[in-house]
């Protein structure tokens, strides 16, 4: 088998498309850049994360979630919730080290304006003559799935793993992968 080369489209994805967005976002998660990470999460996903964080009676929790979604920088409850959520996302990445994360060359469309980008731990992957890591047939690698949505302004995180969350009490999971 010859070493896989990147096509121009794959190279563009790595430089400016959803792959670049996810790699930058994951670096923010790992570096604990809470505000940046939170701002890159789509509104519906943020709503579900806030709903999962809130406990209480129906009327109270709706008002509390509305308050949290306003996201005022002086609201200690919002700042605490946002930090807890980002910490939970970081924990969902599993055990490190994370200095070897790379993105798959081909995002996978999973719905209208939705793409799955996989972050791979590159340790143990084959490396071609250009220094690019790749999976050989029959091999496996640890990966983190990030579902992104295309918006008028670029990309936003819409979900993690193989599903999207839908608002509700509790939020429901919709498998898309």
C-alpha cells in the first residue's frame, strides 16, 4: 500500500474548514479557555447542557436556564455552570496525554449542515513520507467525535460523540452517527 496523500480538498479542510475549527476548539477545552469554548458551542447544545446542569422544580428550572443562557459575565452562577460544563467536556475526552491529537482528513456529513470530525490520538498510527498520520487497514485508534454545524458565521459545536441533544426535561439524545 502506498502512503496516502492529502487531496487539495482535505488540505483545505485542515487549514480552514470544520477540522481546523474542531482542533482549535479542542485545544481551548484542554487549555481551560472556558469563555472561548462556551462561545463556540451552538445555542441548542448550550441549552441542553444548561438543562442537564440545573435541578429543581419545573417553573424554577426554566427561569434558571433562561438566566444561564443570557450568559452575563458578572453572574457567578453562570460562570460556575459554564466552567463545570467545560470541565465535563474535558473529562469526556478521557485520559491523556493529549499532545498527540490530530484530526481525521475527511469530516463525515451526518445531516444537513452537520459534519462529524474525529480527533485521533496519533500515537501508534502509521506515518507517511510527509509526516502525516493515517490508519492502516484493520487498525484502530482512540478518537473523540465532535459534531459541528455550519452557520452563516462559520462553524459551531452541535454535539459530542455519536449523538445530538434535544432540549427537554431531561434533554433527549438523538443518534446521528
